[in-house]
C-alpha cells in the first residue's frame, strides 16, 4: 500500500529480491553467460512456469515518467458537483499485471495536472501489461490478466490517496510491443472507467484497434439512456443517483468556468449552436507519458521471460460494490438466474423432459425404435449400432422443427409462463407437470403458496380428458387470485423501470400502454433492435432484491457477497459459450454442423445395415476403420485430460511461447491507435498513408 509520499514500501521489493536470490544458482546465473547447453538448462525450469513468474527477478526495466494530463473528466463526488462539476484533484496509479506498483502525488483542482514524476519498474515477463489508470476503483484493485502495465488517473476529495477516490480514466499497453532502448514520448488516450471489464488482453486489443473517441455516437446514446433511466428512478422512488453510475459523454464544467464562458459568449452562443459544445468529449482525457524499456540481461538471454504467462484477472461487468452506498445484489441475482436458465432450463430440464417423453411412450415410433435397439444387441452388435444411429439421426432431424422441439424438450419445469406454455404442459396430462408450472407462476408474480398439498389437488383439475384445456392463461391467473391457499398480488407485475426477461433477453421496461410493453434491452446483437414493443404476456419479470444501506450490512456479509459475485460471474462466463453452442447446434442455428452430423449418423446407420444383411460386403472393412477411429478419438481425449497439467506439456508450451515471442515484432508506438506523438499526427495515420498495417496477435489470447 502506498505511503504518505505515494510510493510503495520497499518491503515488496525486498521480498522479490529474496526470492530471486534463492533461484539465482539454478537459473539466473545461466542467463548471464552464453553456452551451447542453454536450452538444456532452460527446459527443466519450463515445467514450473506457473509459479516462476512470482519468484524470478526482472529481465528488463521500464523507465516511466508521468508528465502531465489534459482534459480530465471533472469530478462528480456530491450533489452540488453532479450539476455544476468540480475540478478534479488528480493522481496516478501504475499497475503491472493488475498489481498496484506506484501512486503519484495529488495535484489539486486542475483538469490539466502536471506531475513530472519519473519512476523505474521491474519487468519480469515479456507478456506483462502496464495500466495507467483514471477510474473508480478501490485502493487495492484485484490483479488483472496477462502482464500488462497500466496507469490509472484518480480524483480524491481527501488529503490521502487512500480515501474518497474516484477513477477518472485508464490506458494499458503490453511490454511485448515496446521496442528495447527506444524512448516513447507522447499523449495516451484515457478510456472511461466503465470500460475496465474483462481481461487486459481483450481491453488492450480493443483499444489498439479503436480509439475511445471514435465511439462518440454510442457514448451519447448511452448517456441519454442512462440519464433518462436514473431521472425516472429519482422521480418515482426519490433516491439520489449515486456518483458511480455517471456514464461517459457529457463532462460538467466547474461553476466558475461556466459563468466566465456565459459572460464571454453572451448572446453569440445562439449563433454557434452548429459547433460542438466543448463540455462534451468522447474519452476520459489524455495523459502524457515518457517511457523507455531497458534490458538488464544480455540479448538472447531473456528467453525464459518470454515463456512466462503472468497471472490473469477478469474484471466483471457488474458494478463494483465498494463504491455504492447500498448493497446492490441485482448483478449477482442476474448472473445466478442466467446460470439457472442456461444450465437447468436449457440443458438439464430439457434432457429430463426428453427422457420423460420417451419413457412415457408419448411417441410410439421413438420409444419403439429405442426398444428395438436394446433387443437388437442380443442378435447382432452391428444391427444395434445401425438402429441406434438411425434413432439419433431421426431425433436430430425432429429438433430442426420448432413444434417438435417444444414437444420433446418442454415440461412444467421450463415451459414459458404464458398461454403457449400452459398448452404444452397440459399436453403432458400429468398432475406433477402442472403442479410445477403453477408453482413457477406464483413465484414469478412474487406470490406465496400457503397450502402446498391443496395446490397439488387443484393442479389435477386444470386439465380435462387427454390434456385438453377449458380455460386460458389469463383466466387461470384470475382463478388463482381467488384461491385461499395462494397469496398472489393482483397489481400488475410489469411496470415502468421494471427489470424483465423477453425470450431470455434481459431488459428494462420504459413504457406500459395497456397490454403493450416497451422494453430496452441490456445487450443486443447487431441485427437486433435495442428497443421493441411486446405484448405483456411475453414479458417476464426478473427477481429484484431490495437494496440495503451498506452501513447496516456486516463486513462478513459484504465479503461473502463479493466472493459469491466473483465465482458466479466466472462460472457463468466459462459456462455460457458451451451451453450457447450446444443450444444453437440442437436448434439448428448451426445448420452446417447439424447437417454434417445428420449425414454422418444416417451414413453410419446405412453402413451397419448393409454389413448386417450382406456379411460378405465391404461394409465390414468400413466398420473396422470407423471403430479404430473412434478408439483413437477416445485415446486422444484421455491423454488430453490426463496430461494437460503434466510438466512435459508445459515444457513444450514454454518452448512454443519462446519461439512465438521471438517471431513477434515490437511495433509500438506505431500499432497504438490510442497514442499521439508530440506535435505530430498519430502514428496510426502514418501507417495508413504508407499502406502498412499493424495488428498485434497474441499467442495466449484473442
């Protein structure tokens, strides 16, 4: 933690020097001399790459001077500043691989502070990331992904850099792109604090290809949407919008500067409406840095540093709780519900519905074909394989039709809570399925079940005959309001500013007109409109936990919430790609992959049938070849699982990283679109003129 002067205590450096000294006899000394056995010396150590990063000394020094900044975002730290702005009390923090390394002095009341602060940082890994930061974040931010130096600019209302800090902006750059012994001096664009999401590899790749200010139209729209949303919340609930929800776009000027500007321009302001307001900017400002990367080992002796993979941290998209006056669990609940929808509703419950459909003999063809597969195993394994592949091919073809897909994979546990879902559950003609459906209806409308057994008995009366319905979904809701064993509110669940789901997409209600609901979605694909009107039947409310003032929440509970939020977010992030691809494959949104699989299944079935009915045909040879291919695939999977963490594999990966690093050209600052040289055009414009292109490709990330 920084001391009163803003520097990091020497204790951290002493620990690193001590660890480096302990390993000097085994590795560091071999880097100081050239010999033909260098590779043989390196190989044993490559098996310990995951922890070598934390114990080795530096292979290079980064001389970084924090000179000045300009057009920093004014502070919005109170009710008055939220309207008139405030000149920031700015200071800078430097992070290496998401670990805080240095904090500068505070410059009071200036949007163009000057620090003139030169520091030298140890660089252990070639893939390290530096972050120079100006954003809203706690004093000890969690470590981020691959080593990337980072600088952050903060605003504080306290005499200490430990209290009342507001992030203002940040910029990141990778050591692997910086040439050795070449001074880089220029202006670096600061990104908005809200963009500190995901990994540093992803953020760096995005900022390298696109400046923040190029996204100005999106920033304006985001500002407008957020302002309208929070204004509506203030009007209805009377809550003050917290300063941490301020979004990018309009920069409030200080009171003095606004008065002077009005006096200076006077009536002529009306004639200059065509010009862009100078209080609007599309980045968090710019910071001038002077840097130089120097080797501390001979050329060619830094091979081990090129193989190191720094630790990685993923910044979640949820709001950082430490900056909120109230404990907001909405993001935690949303991530948990997303996991429930993707893992339970789309996979587990769908599989249970399919199994129940088969064992209940809802389709004599599918159930009978599966029974024939079991019986055929007593006659011939070849015949059984033929029927089995035929059955799987038929099921996959049926899944291409939405009607059949709903029939095969929907039951009371995952049916939509509308008229269509009621009809699909009624088709099961099972009291247990209708009971599950009714329980979900009560839960979605914030109701309470007083008599569970009474609800079971009443669920058996909803359907008549063979699953026929005599009431609609709206009539069912009206009837449930009259039941004594169900306490369900009559007021409409969907209202303005309510958080809702529409076909698994998260959004916010902006307007309600009768049964028509206008929803603005949190995320949307390029081909999807951000705002649409829906019938109220298609809109399902999301769980909204009440916000609790943080002063009333014990620290132990805050720690548990932070841990849960971190783990649930990471689990959701890792699970989502797999479940999404599997869902798209089964629903034929991946037509090429699904068609190839159907062709393989039917071809495999035909091959087995021909081999069974014609024992002397060539199909037996094809069966043997397919059997060997299947065994090879199983063997590769087993080897991949058993040896993925083995030292030998790590050695091979380490050698690959070293070779890839030497093949990578250090093209900074030409490849940085967020960089502007002093008194000249941005380096990326020179690349466009000469027709060259610079695109960084990471061997370990996207």
